[in-house]
C-alpha cells in the first residue's frame, strides 16, 4: 500500500463546475475519476476527509456524503481508526458481493475452482452483445468447474475481451493466488464494481451435465452475468449453470434507507 501525496496536489476546487448536480455528487465524480485513472490504486489510502474537503472547498459533511456513496458501492472501504481506502478484490469481497450459491441448509464456503479449458477465439453474437463488441472480435474463453463441499455444483463459461486482457495466458489463470477478480484488478488494472445478472430455470445441456455429473435435461439454474467496471464498462460475460439439487442461488437485496 502506498499513500499518495496530499489532496491539494490531486484535486482542485469544484464548486465552479458543479452546476446542474448536487455538490456532493460533483465531489463523488472527482474522487471516482481519480480512482479510475489510478491516481489512487487499489489498497491506497485516501487523504483525510478534512484535507479532501479543504482541497475541494466544500464542507466536511458534503465530502462525507460523497464518500458514503462510494463506500456503499464498494469502491472504497472505511477502516475504523485507520481511514478510507480504495477497495481491493479478495475472497471476502467475492463471498459478500459476487458469489451467491450456498448449500440448502445455509452453509456458505469458498468454491474450489478447477480450470477445464482456456482458449482464444472470436466473439459470438451473445458475447458480443454483452461485452459491447462486434461479432468476430477476439476474446478469451475460460471454462471452470466449481465444487462446494467436494461436490461439482457450478459450471462456468467465461468470456473476456482480448483487448482488455493482453498477455493473459492459461498458466496465469491456473497459478493465480486468489480469485479471478483479484487477477483482473492486480494484473490488468480492471476492477469489477458490480454485475448485471439474469437467472432462469433451464434443462442441463450435455456438456454441463457431463461436467456436473448429472443427467442431461436435469433441472438447473442458468445465471448470465455481465461484470461491469468504471463507467459501466462491461469487462466479463459469464454463463453459470448451477446444480440446485442440494444448493440454492441466494441474493440479499438491500437499499440504504429502505423500509420493508
């Protein structure tokens, strides 16, 4: 972790350019731009709130409201007594934000991941639409088997834009020390901030049935995910086939201030 130079060197007063939006949103946009441009890298500490407020020439309350929204969106993380840091991907974040499959009795654990295939190919219509590419653009395809409690539960087919992942090789996937999203962030400067998912019940095709050790045509859940980075740029398209014989797809829905 490094601590960048003081806020006065990184930011300028923004009141003059904030017309048309609440002042705290202008502050948020400036902070977000600094993070997106890697002036503050994952794991870096942001300057103190008072220092940032002085640089932007806004109140600490306005600055804090902007940081609150960045924290709610998992772009920064507050650490009691230490400050605010640009969020990094790790196993905890995967389980909290992006991994939604658990055993039917509520047991949650990190999946054991096995790489099945790795290839460079061309985007088909589905991947091209999800990733905002043209059909035939170069992509990387990764196929994984995820086990929970020793059982094969999830068959993942992942497509990445080759232009964003230059130099990605099968060995790098196999030997990564953490999650895929950690590799994207640390190795390629691509931070997955959120994802759009669509889930539906389908019958297992022959390939997924073989991978998961179930009968072809067995009922499964298909989850189509498009992972998004800054400015909602799509960076990954993933189709997950989930065997729900013993496991459920669980997503906790919340909104700050919402009343059930």
